[in-house]
C-alpha cells in the first residue's frame, strides 16, 4: 500500500522548490489521490485522458474487458475496443493542425561525428511520413501486413515506423546491432513482406556494413524457403542532397562528416533492392490514414525468451498511445519548452515508447543521437546536453557506470545548467552510480526517475514522479497510475508490508502486451501460468517499511547485459553449433560496467582441444549468431558439468563457481561431486 504521509528520513531525497514549481503532480498527497482515482475508476481516469486525443469513432462498448486468469479461459485484454483512431494522426497531424506545432522541432538529430547534425519539424516529419506511407502503399502492402525495419539511428527510421502506423501496417523493428541470423529469424517468425534498411553507418570508429548484413539475412530466409519481396535502402552514407531529410533546416556548420566519404559497400540486386530516395522523389505528401480499431496491432518487438527462441511482443494502437503519452507527461513532468533526450536506440522498447511515440504524442522536442557516449571523447553526452540545452535526460545505468570510470572532470567541462530531470532504465541502478548521477551530473538539483518496466509492459510501471515522490537511491519507488503491483511468495500468496518475492501485476494497464505474435499459448504460459490471475514479470522484488519497491533482478534463466535481456538458452544453442562443443552451460557474472556479463562453461567432444583459438572462435560464433551484445566475456573448459541425478545442469552451482564462491548452498541433488573441484581449478580469471 502507498503510505498516507510523505516518506521522510535519512537517505530520502526530496525535490527542490524549483522542480516542484508548476509540476503536474506537485506533492505526494496529490500522487496518492490521483493513484487511487486511477485504481478505483480506471474508466473515468483513462477516459478523460483519451479525450485529449483524436478518435475517428468513439468507444461505445465496454471501456475495458479482460481475463487475467488462465483457469477461467483464454487470457485477453481489451481497452476501448470498437473505437477507431490512427496513432500517426495523433502524434503528427493532430499536433500540426490542431495544436499548431507545425514549426516546432520534433527531432534534433546528432550524428556519430560531432557537428554532423540536422533537425526536423513536426510539419517536415508529417510530410516525409505521408510520402513514405504512399510509397509503401504503392508497394502493395496493406493493413495488417508486417514490415521489418533494420536501420541505424537516422530520422528515416522514425519516418518508416510512423508510415507503417499511418497505414495500419505492423512494424517489427530489429535493432541494427543484431546479426543476420537474428534478423532472419525475426523476419521468418513474423512473415514480413518488406525489409527496410540502410546502406551502412558508423558506431564510433567502426564501420557497420548494414546492407551486407541485411543481404545475408535475406539469403538465409531464402534458404529456409521464405522470400522477402523488396528491400528498401535508405541512404545514410555519402552526404548528398538526397540524404537530407529537411534540407532547409540542416545544421549550418555541417562538417565534412565521416559518413560523407563512404558509399554503399554491398552488391545491388535490382530485382529486390530499391533506394528510399528514388521512391520518395515523386510520392505525394498527402496520405489519408488508415482508421484502425483501438485493439488493432501497432507493432511487434522481439525480446529474448527463456527457451532461446525470441518472443514477438505485440502491442496495440489505442492503449499504447494512452499509456506512453501519459507516462511521458508525468514521469518527465513534461512542459512545452522542454528539450528531451532519451539515449536509447529505437530498436529497443525504450526507443519505441520514449523516443518515438510518447514524446511525439506530447508534441515534445527530442534529441535523437546516433553515436556513442565515449566517441570521440568521454564528454560527448554532456557536450550534447549543453549544445541543445537538454532539460530532461534519460539513459541507462550501464552508460552511467561507464562514464563514472573517467571521473568528474569530463562532466564538469560542460555546464549542464539546462538539466531539470534525469532518468534511468534497463536494470537496477546501484546506489553508487545513482549518487554519481545525482551529485555530479545533476549537481544535486535534478531528481532521478528510476523507471522499472519491460518490453511487455510498453511503458513505465514502477517509477517516481519528479516533484511528488521522494527518492531512495536504487528504488523504482511506487506504481504509476493504473498499476497494481503485488509481491507473491513461491506458493502464490500475496505478501503484505515489508516483503520479498515475485513481482506481479494484478490487473491490466492500457499498454500491456496483448499476445506474442503467432503464439498466444506461449503468451499465456510465459506470463500467466505460474500464478493464475496475475501478470508475472519474471523479476524479484522487495518492499521496504515505507512501501518502496526495490527490483532485485531476474528470477528466471535470463541475463541482463547492459540493460538488455538475453536468455542462457539462446547463447548455449549458439555454442552448441560448434563441432567442438558437446555441452554448454551459460550463467551470469557481475560486470562493473555492463551489470552482468556471460560466463560460459563448455564440455568438448573427444578429439578437440581447449585452446585460445577455440575460445576466440566460440566468442565469434555467439557474436555472429546473436549480435555483439551477446559476446561472452568468459569461456571455461568444463570436462564435466554439475548435474542432478536426473541429468539437469545445475546452473546455480555454476554461478557460484564463476564467482569463485566456495559456499555452493545445497548440493544434495548433485550426481557427481568430483566435477566441482576441477571446475574451481579451471576458473577463468575474472574482473
Ligand atoms: C527487464 C526488462 C524497459 C526497457 C528496457 C529493458 C530490467 C528494466 C529496470 C529498473 C530494475 C529494471 C528488469 C525487466 N529492468 N528497468 N529501472 N530497475 N530492473 O527492457 O529488455 O524488456 O527488459 O529489465 O529485469 O524485467 P527489456
């Protein structure tokens, strides 16, 4: 329960008077009042918010209809079913025509190279989106079709996703750091008819030949009897006029950006490949939106699943709009003059919800950054904050820990005086990193919004609000409006007061996922089976004496590397593809920057030797199969693995060995004790 009085005491951080001035939710009492309204009368609460958006036809049937209990039938969730709208219309046309924000900057785009920048207004974005929506329609796609988008952080990525939303096409964005195999797997799972990609890009010093990887993915699809009809290629290299999205507003001091010296470095297949800019040349900039049901699918986004096969999380138009727009407004206490910067890539849910849809729905100005926090120097973030006078900065604990290593000087070189609110997401933030973020980056003026949520939840679930909720470093504090958390014990009983256990949610919020694409059964069994009647997050959680929630991390076979989930199973199956590997077991190991990293145990087949070359080969294999984020930090030779008598690998024991912890806990089910000593003596030297 939420306490009656504002929490106070040692280690509790309160908002400054400046933050509280004019805040949407000025104090704890107001938060509690709004929270109770949202719980006691969701229809009234969300209905009022829905009125701020455009509906072609209003909702007439039930406002919310759902079943969360597998024992009573199929799981379903429906918000505002029967109402029709269009998400793209709401985030663009509505802002341009009704709110008169046409000339407002939607995005300041900042490239990998300092000074390589451009900007696009709401009007400019609407125009590009309409043109590209017409391009897609001319390619024959229609409502309900799926399109894969595999692009770097360029404005055309936002254009492509919004164009899909405009014509009712379901976008499936695949992070441009994923491998050809991962892209292929995702295209096949969702049967995408078109792939949209780019020629290539730079990540820091490193050139990524994206078109070549995309080609490989399409070849792999064909080998598995699936052909993608068209591949639309946006030109990001070679700074020609065609690449400029909003020519008139291009940064005046446009430098000789590195990307301008490069051109396409992959073969061109005229049967399949088409240049984005050629298609756009003659496209009309008027495009009637497709009016969609609130419950029509908006997008699919893949996330790792504990079986190793990625899950296509499906979100819908109406609820997702309401929830991302509302969380953005309250959690970042959004004001019209703010300049907001979320450093996440659009290829992840954070980018979908809080770089694209949420900010755009509010008519906000955002920074979109293509580059890295450490390139060309470790001050890059702070330099960009000063350059655009960023007020609201949202990043990941892993980035904070990375930058902390370089000390305060690179931060203090820049004023950061525009900053008002800070945010983090992706994994639990350790108090040390929290305090550095608060004291050094925010000069003790800026509250930190530690937002707990998931790809599956679509938007923030547990989060502070800047002026209303006092902070405790490392706690995601309290539930957002409409969210009803509970902590369960192993037998599924709800725990009251101070407690630790499984974090679950008791009823639907508007942006909860509706299904896993093409696999409703897996949706039900993953999220609703363990504890009937609840949505199960897979995270552990503790509630303290003041009612604050502390996320303790995953309690399934998932790892969180730099804020991104990976499953042990998918890494193991990549390792097992190597002819030398007979058995593999992967566990997480703490990492000072990434949070967690991968520690792999491999048992070799007879006749193979454990050499440095093999280790390098295995690391490359995982990287190639899944992508660079999955690259293992440690691979250890394991002539034998600890197993139960029934043959199950005891990953819990391996986790202790990886960490060099001699206390293994209960080992009574272990079939063969002798493997343990050998594993300890073969340990990799870890950080
Ligand atoms: C998992 C979801 C939501 C966008 C980024 C990741 C962990 C996320 C926090 C936080 C503690 C967090 C959880 C969650 N997580 N935010 N503020 N505090 N843990 O999306 O890949 O779907 O991962 O990230 O373990 O289940 P995702």
